[in-house]
């Protein structure tokens, strides 16, 4: 049996609150005081549970990857039609990036933590961004192998095109674009699918 005082907070709830704050304000602009207030945790408890602000942000990125990213990327592998998979990914992006109760845009896309002087967290964010690129690239490669894309298609360029559109949707969402507006972008983007 473990001894000592039990934690006075729910870790998942605390991570949700920290995630929203980092997502809205960014790493540097979020102060420890902001985190104490948002998470409802006193300083000693926060440090005991999460370590430093840097460690907390890293755990928040993992939390985002487990809770929010599947809302956008879920189905990319399971949908039989690669074109439908990409269309659904863009539509889910429009819906998730503008959902109520959460900051708009994508926390990972909008993160500037590397330019804020934190190389370790910057590399982690870049790893997450590159993971999305790799996932989409694999799906488009599969589409080409199945004959759903012409053999002449530059898969790397097509991957970057669709990722750029999706990342642009994130910025547009942060700037106030509605879900309907972004769904229109998603539909228009599918017109770029090589015939």
C-alpha cells in the first residue's frame, strides 16, 4: 500500500485544462500562474505531478495526440477508398478545428514552441507534424499502387499539397472561419485530386 496524501485532482481533467490553455496562448505566453488557476492545482502539487512546465507541455502534446488527433485522423487507414479517406480527413478537420468549447485551429499546427527557444519541445511538435505527413503519404502511395491515382502522380508533392491545405484550414479556423467555410475549402481541395 502506498503512503502519503492522495492527489487532489483528476489527472486527465488537469491535462485537458492545461491543453486548452497552451493551445490558446502558446507555450511561452502561458505562465505557471495561468496553469495553477486553469488546472485548479497549487504549485507543489503541479510540480510533484508533472515536473516542469516543459514536461507538462510534453505530456499535454501526448494527451492531444491521444484525444484530439484521432478526431481528425481516425479512419485514414480503415476507409476502403483512399479518395474518400482524404475527403473525410479534411471534413473532420473542418469540424474538429472549429468545434465549440475548444480553442479553434490545431494545437500542433499552430505551435511556435521551437521559435520560442525550446528545441526539445520544438522537435516533439515537428515529430507530430511529420507523423501526419507520413500517414497521408502512405495512404496516397497505397492509392497509387491500387490504381486510384495515376502512376505519374508525384505523391510527395500531392501529400504536401493536402497537408498545406489542412494546415491552412487550421490558421483560418483560428482567425474565425466557420465550419461551413472550411467544409467548402475541403470540397474544393478534393477537386485537385489527380484524374
